[in-house]
C-alpha cells in the first residue's frame, strides 16, 4: 500500500487565508511513502481511565462525545456549535446512483439531541445563510432513507449561499466523479473556526451565530478526501474553503492545503490507524 499526498511548493492563497499558513496555489502530487510495503498500523489511543469509585457517577456525567451513525454516514456532534465536528462518508459507484429524490426530503431537527443543544429550521430563517450539507444529499442516491438523513440539521451548518451553490458544489461533484477511478472514496467534512489578526495586532477567533439557538457559523470548511485505489494505494487530498463567496472558476487545486494544518485547526487526526510519514 502506498500513501500519496499533496505537497505545497510555493505561492499564497487569498481564498483560504493566512490562518492555515501561506501558500496554496501551486501543488503537485507526491509519493511520500518511499516504498511499496504495507503501511504500519498503529493502535488508537486508549480511553482515559475513570476513578474506580462509583460515587463519582452518582448524579451522572455532564456529557459525552456524541457519535451518530446514519444509514450512509457517521458524524460526531458538537453541542456547543449546534453542528457536527466532522461527518464521514464512504462513496463508490453504487451509492451515488439510484432513485432517491431530494424533492421528497425536508430539513428537520435532530430529535436525538437535547433541545438546548440543537439547531432548528427557524434559526435559519432570514439569516442570509443556506442550510449547507456536510454529507451531500447527492452522494446517497442509493437509498431514500440515506438521502433523507442528510437533511437532519446535525449534518448541516450555515453556509454562504454563493459558496454552497457554486464552488462547494463543484467540490462535492468532483468527489463523486472520483468514484469512477477508485475503489472507494472516503470523505470527511467539517467546520473550521480560524483565527484572524485584528487591528491591535493580536489573533482572535471570532464567528457569527444565528437564531435563538446561537447556531455557529464556521469561518471555513474542510473536506478531506481519501482515495482507496484498486491496487491498494491510498491518496490523500485535503481541501479548505472560506465560508464566503468564492469564484467557482478557481481550480479546486488552489484550495488544497497540508493535512497537518487541518488537523491542528480542527483538533482532529485523520487516518489515525495509518502511520503517516511527514516531509
């Protein structure tokens, strides 16, 4: 198995911004494995042990990380943001074709989330934002239920309409097109809240919230695409787009960034069971 990635060589991207580091304009695919042998598998970190005394649980614990499994995608829900920390899909030629019809789908609340911590459709009214899917509806035409579940608001964030309907849509379509030449296409999508330097020269993380439930509006979105090729090779393509109008004529390659920059900003680790070699 080989691990292929994309390496920054030069340039500066105004679209993504300085928070992810300078330079995302000129990219080239690069093999970083250096060998044809299978990549090492590493064990995921074990859970932290809790105190043995059962009395600490007397009144219950204040919360758990909320992992939600749907028919065709998995997500981790962030109750503070009223949206997902990440959404994971596995795409192939079978799941993107079928008779499921999005005209039969309606955006709806996630009733599995406590009312204090969930978004509602009323939060989006007059907000000026689209209800932007993280797991795209068109990725799951194989099943009406699978498509319906992409309209649950735990799979949604406020997204700039221009971005949602143009450049971001182009990226979603591109991910589907990759199923033609790969065994599987794994797509992990999520929000970013990136710092920006203010007039006082200090860095701040600032973001808008909408509605009575204070649904967070991400400053950026990431989409990490993992290609599983028919010969066993693995290729990684990490993208970031700002949550603002983006010219859909800009090549998607301009939005490629080092995977480490997304991991640092999002507090996540992608492909944790594959030993990654860094340049």
